[in-house]
C-alpha cells in the first residue's frame, strides 16, 4: 500500500475528565501516548471563555508539549441552556471560539441543541432550528465544522430527534460520545 492510501488513527479524549489543570491534561495525554487532546475545560472555564492571556498560555503550553487539539468541546447550545437563553451569549461563544480554533488548528467544535423543554411542552423547534442553522453557518463560513453531540439536549433525545435535526440543519455533523447516556 502506498503512503497516500494509508490512514492514520488519532486518539484523543476530554482530558479535563482527569483534571481541569492543563499541565495534568498534558501529562495524561503524554502518558497515554497520544498526540492530541479534546479541549474543553481549563481551570474552571470552557476554553472559549478563558481570558485572552490565559488562552495564550494554553496555546504556548500545548505547543511546548507538541500536543495538538482534536476538537473544541464548547458550551454552545449545551444542555445547561434553554432555547430561551440569551442568544447573544451563544454568539459571543462562537465569536471567541472561532479565532481560538484557528490559532490551534482545530477543525471541529462540538455543539448541542439546547435543553429539551419539559416533556409535552412546546419545544420551540422553529427558534431552535433557526439558531442552529446560524451556528453551523458561522462555523462553516470560517472554514470549520460543527459537530452535534449526543447528550441531554433536544437533538440527542432520540433517534427521531437526531434525524429531524439533520433534516432541518443542513451541514451539521454528528459526533457520538460513548460516555453519554442514551435516552
């Protein structure tokens, strides 16, 4: 097989599940023999929420350790937010995530589709899809991809919800986190 046809496998994971301390995350990544980590929490904040100075330190430490970032685990549309959450918060998260992703060479951001409203209540699908289409477009326009994560959010509630999400939000891609519960 020629080298052009060989594929490589990159293993990574949310190393913040071992520690929120970046130095420990780098240590765990190295101990596992990985060259990548999935960035999410640094200290007590999401990577798109740390200060610019803190982010520069993150960038430097990852470079010094020769660790790359496989994906951003964002809080965009997370299960901790409802569809009634301030839309500007989401836009601000996107605006902070995109340049940071580009600086680190990250191609994908994990997103969600906001918390499910109580069973039997209006799910405000029109607004949900409107927001998600804008989110996906903003990442796409920047040459990046949005991956919808199966979790405790509208699109992860059932296979039917996920299929509907794929129909209503062209360009969204899926990521299946085996550590998340299946409803």
